[in-house]
C-alpha cells in the first residue's frame, strides 16, 4: 500500500509540473493574457507529448 501511494503522489506531481511547464511556455511564447484560441491550439499537441513522456517514465520504472 505504501508503494502505491508513493507512486500515485509521484505521478500526480509529474502531471502538475507538466501543466505548470505548459503554462510557463505559453506565457513566454505569447506575452500578456493567454487567449482561449492559443490554449486550444497548443493543448492537444502538448497533451500527446505529455502522455508519451509519462509513459516513458513509467516504462523505465521511475515511479518505483
């Protein structure tokens, strides 16, 4: 049980950090207020990259 809780916390932390990195990237690329169009345009491609990144982390047992 302890290992699964640790794994879930690491996974949630990675998701949070990926989302923070996404927002920071948008702020740097598009200074000022981020419009819904910009967010919608960039979210889907980055979602695929994030999912692949999380899969790679999981496959290399970095959550153990």
